[in-house]
């Protein structure tokens, strides 16, 4: 993603949603001033919205090495995306 966008990806030590304090501390501002960009509804978007960040849902960026549960969630989110996101 960094290579494609030229924007650094913030790598957090804790898994979502436990990394929220780490992310807010990184930017040094309230969550309301941060935007989470991600391709997963149940991690990226849910974390952002749960602590007051704005979120931008993208198309799937990476599918390799997904475990079975992640693959299932991705499939179920396709319907969610198609209802809410334009082409």
C-alpha cells in the first residue's frame, strides 16, 4: 500500500482494536481529527468508528495469507460494499 500510494502505513504493535491508544498517541491529536483508511469493515472501519475516527473503506487491498475466518468476512462484506460504495 505504501508503494502504491506514497503514504506511509503505520504499523502498530497491538492487534485491532487494542491498538487505538497507540494510534492516537502516534498522531498526538484527538481521534476525531484522524482518518482510518482500510479495506476491512470489521477491523479498520469498526476500530475507527468505535473511538470517534472517521473511516474510509477501500476495495480489498490484500487477500493472500487470509485465514478462513478473514476470507469469510471478506465475502460477506462484498454485499455491504456493493450497497454503499460506488464503482
